[in-house]
C-alpha cells in the first residue's frame, strides 16, 4: 500500500484553507469583541490557536451573540 501525499492533496488543501479562514475570522472577532461570556480575550486566543479547527468552532458556538 504505497500512497503519496499528492493523492491526498485534493482533500488536504480545502481542509487547510477552511482551517485558516476559521482561525483568522475567529481571531479578528476576538480582537474586536469587548466583553465575553465565558472566558477572557487571551484565553480565547490561546484556544483558537492551539485547537486549530475545534477552537474557532467553540468560540463561534459559545460566544456568538
């Protein structure tokens, strides 16, 4: 079973772009937001950066108004 990375590129590139857009959007929204319901700004930034795809989704679900 010999699989090259090129076989996975059609799947990996859109996934990478989705992750990049989610993180960038969440970080911009975190910077603009004044008050938070659950955590503070620095905690959300750390969560979004460390938990790449899950972090921004958590932010959008928990902090969206």
